[in-house]
C-alpha cells in the first residue's frame, strides 16, 4: 500500500504548489507602459491634434501679417479706340493708358483689437489641447482594458496548462494502479475524461489568449507575431483621484468658455470704425503728352464706420451669452457625474477586496479537503470521483480569484482614467 499512498500525497503537494503560485517566471514580454507609449505614438488622432495646434499658430502669424503692410506689384494697360467720334469718351478713358508700379496698403487697428483677435487662436489651441488630453485618457483606458483582458486570458491559460502537466504526469501511474486493482476501471475512466476535458479547455484558452494578444497589438499599431508572457498590469491603485476643478473636463470647459467670451469681444471690435491707408508709386500715363514725365506716386486714406445692420451685433452677443449658459449647465452636470462615478468605483473596489479575502480563506479549506481526500483515497474511504470533485472545487476557487482580480484591475483602470460619457 506504500505506492498507492505515495501517489495522492505527491499529487496533492505538486497540485497545491502549482495552483497557489501566482508568479510567472516566463514574464519576458513588454509591460503595460510600453503598449500605451506605442499606441500614443502610432495614433493618427493625436497626430492630427498636434498638427491642428501648429496650424493655429500659423494662422496667428498670418493674422499679424494681415494687419501689417501689404505690398503688391501691379501693372495694367488699356486701349480704347475712338474712330470718327465712335467709342468711349476720351475725356474718360484717355484713349490709352499704362500703369506699372507698387502699391502699399495697411489697415490700422488698435493694439487691444489685435491682441483680442490673436487670443482667439490661443483659445482654439487650448480647446484642441483639452480634447487631446481627453483622447489620450480614452486611448490609455482602451489599451489598459485590452491589456487586462489579455493578461487574464494568459493567467487562465497558464493555470490550465499547469493542471494538464500534472494530470499527464500522473496518468501513467494511475493506469498502473488500476491494472493492479488499486482503482476500479471506471475510476480511471473518470480521471481520463477529466484529463481530456481539461485538454480541450486548454486549447480554447490558448486561442483566446493569443486572440486577445493580437488585438492588443492591433490597437497599439504594433506588428508582432510573438506571444511573450505579460507581467501584471501596473495600475495606480489610488482611491483619491484629482479634484474635478483640476481634471481634464474642467480644463476643457474653461477653454470653451474663454473662447466664447473672446468671440464676444471680437464681435464688439468688428463694429468699430476701420481706417485703411494706401500708397502707390510707379509709372502711369495716357501717352497724351510728355509720357516720359509720368512717373509719380499717390497716397490715400479710407474710413469705414458701421451705422446700422439690423441689430445683428446685439443678436450675436445674445447668442454668445446663451452658449456660455449652456456650457455652465454642462459643466455642473459633468461635475456631479464625476463625483458619483468616483463613489461607485470606490464602493465596488472595496467589495472586491473583501471577496478576494474571502476566496483566499476558502482556498485554505479547499486545500485541506483535497489533502484529506488524498490520504483516504488509497484505503477506499474516498471515491475517485469525490477526489476529482475536491480538485475541481479548488480550481474553481482559483479561477474565481483570477476573475476577481480582473474586475479589480478594471475598476482601478476606471479610477485612473475617469471617462465621463
């Protein structure tokens, strides 16, 4: 009876060691931060935001140039024949004319007017950067979600692989013990069915793991056909996220409000008088007499004063005020949702911490039951089916703990990247 006794004890020791070990020695793959960095670097949306910022800076320079001196070279020639009194009046057309010279023009506006218009581009940039930050948060959360899914399927695959290795290792010994009539043939067949079911589960979990891994690479824009083991996701476990007033949503609302307020100032300046000065110099002649003396220059001044436009200015300012009120309501609602989401996530995290603690306590009892069954199995006091059931219970608890940790990772990810829909 020494051999039958040695089998369950050794089986139990190896099994418990494998099931309760959480470390993966083959963790040679990249960490979560690598995938997030690659996703950001390869994101066309983030690149688009960067280009929009540069484009607005260029628009700002263009606006400065618009209110600077505009110099243009011009030339035109005309001929209006008058035959026997038929044709344009020579007093108006001079018959023929030629102009070639340079024109210089400049629109004069106040310094405050120009600064206000330039601030519009700064406001645009602030809005773009705020949207970029939200997009980065969304992208980081998406990549972390997929990383967690991949890591979870990897853990399940590793757990199944360890069980298969154990069962395969014991299969030959069980077969010999069955031939020696230590176990019934039906007991061995029960064991064999359990082994084959686990082998099928292993294949399914391997396919799921590699599929999740491929999707993770796809989302990050990574081309890789290898499947190295991933380390556990390194997520900030803080339960105290930043205050809403410092959040990206508050910054986005502030940028929108500043843009709307600045637009109101621009509307007011659009109804100020405008002064334009211009000058030209060159050669202009009708060839009527002494054309060689027709070199000269000219200067001019233009003034535009708005008088009446059907109260459009008042209506535009009213629309801007309505936009500001709308943004204020949105920010108040978003702040309430932000605080409520923090409360919900914190409450859920506390519950899962408790569930993990309870499951770890249950594993101790399940391990004791497997040990007791292993000792009684050779004497026939415990059936093989009951021993397998106790092992399955232990595996079920281990799988539940993996799922609890996965849910906790996801909650921590939500807390780290709070996304208000």
